[in-house]
């Protein structure tokens, strides 16, 4: 391991989403959702890089092209073995600690990601998440962090399809093997029922409203700004 551990975010992104195909490249405020997410993660001080982890499918060529255009790392792997894809992306890029995210979180708040990273680094734990049950943050702020070595250990232990599809499932389902910790939202950020994720046409409509209202005048808007806007503007 490096003297100064290398901490990188991975974004799992592909074009063949079941409910909303092509969602990661759909636009809001003039940019693809994935570009917004990359931009927001690049504002996290602790991150050394953002790595787009996409598939080898031809349908994901546009995802690779976007990553290249934005100057961020990109790795291509299995569509279904997402665990293997994220692990190989981390190992290829010499990552010590993985901040795992998914492409359906374009509104992710850099300050919340930073809080999760800081919580992890300050404790003797293997895994930290702000999305463990009972969740407190809105859906769409989901952040997880663990060592690449831990994920390699998981890969050796399980070939179960669910474990390979859901990267960190085996970790938090096995607290006897791994030290697991949760970050809870402060009272002013607690809204577990709120959807700020990109998975359906209704989600797309809401996220576009948020970006188009806030991004032009304040590209660095945070979760509090989102709450203020949404509380003042009933969904149409």
C-alpha cells in the first residue's frame, strides 16, 4: 500500500438500465447526468481520482467517450459481475480505498461524500456507508467506502450472483467477518423517504428541475439547497 493511501471514487455506469435505458447520458442544465456526477465528485478533497466503471458492451462506448472527453479514468468489465468490474477498476488504477457510487446519483453531495470518507479514515473499520438500514439520508446520496483489499477478500469468498451484482452486499451482510459502520444524517438532512436518485421517468423529471433551477447560478449547490428549492416548489 502507498505511504499516502490512494482514495478514488468508482461510478458504476451503463446504458442498459432496465427502467430508464440511457439515463446516465440524459441531460439536465445542458450536461449529461454522468458529467454532473463526475463534476460533483471531483469537488471531494480526499479523492485522488474518479473512475467510471462501465461494461465491455458496445452500447457503453458513449460512456467511455464521455469519460475520455472529461479527462477521467475509465475501466470496462463485466456487465453482470459488477463486483469483479469495480475490483479490477481499482486494482488497475492502484487504488487503496474505494468510494463506491452508482451512476443513478447525479445529485450526490460532495460534502456528504467527504463526511463518509472522514468517518471511515478516523476509525478502525472495514466498511462505512450512509445507506445502511435504517437509512436517514435521501436516496441518491448513497456513498460507501472500503479498502480494495477487503473487496478482493470478498471476491475470493463468494460467487453468489447477488453478491457479484451488488458490490458491497456480502460485506454488510457479514458483520462477523468485517467491521461495518454507518453514517447517519444530521437532523436537517434527514429525509429517508425522499428520492433524489435517477431510476424512473419521474426521477428524471425531478432531477432535471433541480439542476435547471440551481445549477446555472450555483453549480456547487448542496443538499440543503435542494431541500430549500423542493420545499418551496411543489412537484408539478
